[in-house]
C-alpha cells in the first residue's frame, strides 16, 4: 500500500486498540526485535520466548522477509510487522504477553509497532522503546521504578520509566489489551538487573546472532523450540 493508505489504516487500527487489562495468567513473555540485512532489502525479525517470572529462554524463532515498504517516519511498523509476525507465528508456543522494541500508542497516530503487532496477532502487547518518538514529560527521579507520564496534546500516551537507578529511562506505552499501570509493572519485572528487559536483550542478541550461535542456543532448548 502507499504511505497515504498506511496512515489511513493506522487511523482505523487505533480505534481497535484495547487500553484496559485483557490478559490472562502470564507464564511466557516474548521479546520482538527487528533489523535489516542486504542494505535494507531484507527484514530480519527475532522472537524470543522466555518463562515468566523466571525469564529463562524457552524458545526462539528467526524470520526473514523481503522488505516491501519504504522507510517513512511514523510508518515503520509497515516495514517491520510482516517479519515480526512471521517470527511470532513460528514459535512453538503462543506467548501470553509481547514486549516489542518500539512504540505502542506513544505514536503520532497512536498505533506503533507494539499496537500493530498486538492487534494482528491477538496477543496482549507492550511498547518498550529506548528513545522518545513524541510527547513531553517532567523531571524523572533517579531511583529504579520511578516514572512520570508521557503526554502529547493533553493525552497521557505512555510512561517514562527508570528501570535502573541513574541510567537512561525507557519509554513504555500500551500496545494492546494491557493498561499502562500493568505495562509498567511487567517491564520492571522483566528488567531485574539491566536497563533493558530480558525479553529485549534476548531478542536483540538473537537478531544479530550467526548460524553457529543460534545452533548452540537451540541445543540448550527442547527439541523443536527453536526455528531459524
């Protein structure tokens, strides 16, 4: 589709995003990371399935898709979602909660990657971004667990969350079927030691891993739990 059609679709999708808690027991969480190969012609996505609350790697999937959409700010989910969904569908177990390395409703049209993927997959999702896309916020205390609202046009679109004392914060927003309060709690629970949640750390690692490393990781898992 054209960028204009994509923006129109985002406007329709945003109305379907559920901003309340509509999730069951969370026993498995999943991190999703997307990158590009071959000078952007190939999209590579990694989905890392972790136990919760233990945060141990239980499975993973890698997917490569031809990149079909141009780089357009605000429309990155149309470049990234096809590969992300493919990786997610290749997992042997459906996760109970997604943590996407990107925005949810903290987006100009309130439908970033986490909302896009969460809606299409039908899975509760949280946007956990390393940088701010839009919105303003007040001063953030330095202690772990401190957060302040991220606001755009008078609307609370997310939270600026300190996951580690004195370290740069993360930008957390609702993806789908999770309230902001619950999203903050899960991000903190998934980031017990480092700035980034373990879901993101594993997805980042898998997205950049070579075949030998992926094979070595697969041998540590149950047969069939890794697809790459």
